[in-house]
């Protein structure tokens, strides 16, 4: 399933009166199922206190439920205000290991302009698992999810970047 098909499925699901959290969980499920190389997929939401908190995810549980901005690949993506594609996590000095088998990581920010709401974090057991096409498909979904946050702004956590 490509990014367009995922966003279309999410639009249909949202219109069925699904809750905000249900739509986020469905997004994670669809992203994860879209690529056999993904072994862990989740959303970390950015709260005003500068902490990323784990939301819905697919894969093994992680001890990294809270991540401070600047810490690890996820936290540094927010601090640097940019997506991060790490082809080999063993060469990343700021890497927080969630699984000994993880070899590459992709973090795509869910944002509108300077406001970062959350991020999609994907791990793979393969080195260099995320090419530009994969990142583009995930970015398309992240952009759609940013709209979801805007439509549900009152109840959604968010912090200006």
C-alpha cells in the first residue's frame, strides 16, 4: 500500500466517526503493513514539556516510552527540526537501542510549518532499509496526520518547534 492509498484509507476511517486515537493507531498499522522491511513502527507525540511520548505502535514493547528532545534519533529529529534517515544505527552516536536487531531507523516529523505535533518512527532489521521513495511515502502519511492534529487541536498534544 502506498502513501496515497494509506491516506485514502485513513480518510474513510476518520469519516466513520473513529476517535483521534483510533485513527492514529490505524495509521501505524497501515504504515507498518506497507513494507516487509519495517519491524517496528510507532508514533511519538510531542508534548509542551519537550518530551516525546510513545503513542500507538506495532512491534515489540520498548523501554523508550518517554524521550527528551535532543536525545536519540527521535529527540534529535525534533531538536534539529528535520526528518532523520539513519542507514546504520551502529554508526549513530546518539542512537537509543530499542532492539539489538535494529539496523536502520527512519523518523519523519508530523508537522505544520514550525509546529511539530509528533513523529513517525520506523525501525528495520536491515541496514539502509529506507530509500527516498519509502521516506516520501511515509512523509505523505505524516502530512495527512498533521491535518488530523489540526482538526483535533484542542485535545491533541503539540509543541511549537
